[in-house]
């Protein structure tokens, strides 16, 4: 390794051979994606259930204001829709073709890891088809090695450590030489359960800012990562 290459990797803890990234909110701003999902759901409600645009938009906003978990159930209750509508709305959500951009640091960090023979995986709780569309839009489908995206929801989703342990078994790299980077407490809990080092994405941004020419992500993203770790 040249002195320049070593300097570009000085942010990585000594001895780390594997870096695992969460996807949503870690490699890109998931708020952009969720805003498009919400607009698409509102349009679907207008067409499929003959609800006015104003009512549909407000129903989506009210349902998601309490968090994303279970928001479709809350929306069906508010609009007095048959619970069967949830399955059709899930299909609509998973068919969204997003136009996404990775955070500015992503390309430089992934290149530095690859050039220094550090294995890179992605561990996500999202639906496989949905997440593949995101990876395609982000340009990461061709950047990541085949088989390095693990869809935890198909087995035991985070914070269960099984997806992370599966990656450790696949690579035969010990937990002590691995690092998981995410934006949410479930990522931290997953890493802790697998005895893997963990950083919130805000820490990665701070540590790598010195060698990345592009500006780091906006303050809102950094602040969110810090808040999750509080």
C-alpha cells in the first residue's frame, strides 16, 4: 500500500477487513424516496378508491406522522377502507421507480475500501424487489459484488443479528475485524448482538471528510445520525 493510499484509509479502524452498510438513510437520503412513495400512494387512493386528492394527501400525511411502522393500517382505519387494501398498497409502494442519488461520500469511500481489499456488504430490512430498484437507481447494483446484498427481512430482520452473522459466515471474517455502519438504533442493536463494531453514518462522514473532495451530506442527515445515537 502506498503512503497516499494508507492516508486515504486512516479513518478506518486498524485491522478491519469487512464493512457492512445499512441502505436506507445510510447510503442515500431516504426522505427523498419516502416522499415519492407517499405521493404515489395518494394518487393510488384517488384512482382506486375515488378519494379526492386533498383527502388522500392528508390521509397519507396523517398516517405517516406517527411513524412508518403500521401506517397503512392507520390509513385504512382513517379512510374506512377494507383491510384487503393494504396488500394492494404494498404492491404500489414496492413498484415505485425512484430517482435517487447516493450521498456525496459514497463513491469515494466504496472505491477506497475496494482498492484496499476490504470486503463490502449491504444489510437491509427492506423488501428485495423494492431495495433492488433503489440500488439500481443509486448506481450501486453494478458497483457492489454479486451476492453482497443481504435482505434480512426474508429471514430475521434487524435488530436480530442473523443477517450480520450470515455475512460473517460467508466471508469467514471475525466480528472483531468487522464494522457495521447505519443510521438507526436497530442497526446499532444488530451490531452489538453480533459483537461487531458499529458507527452511525454521521461518524463515518466526520472521519472521512478530510479525503473526500465532495461536500459531506447535509446537516439534517448528520444530525439525525447523532440523534439516533444519543
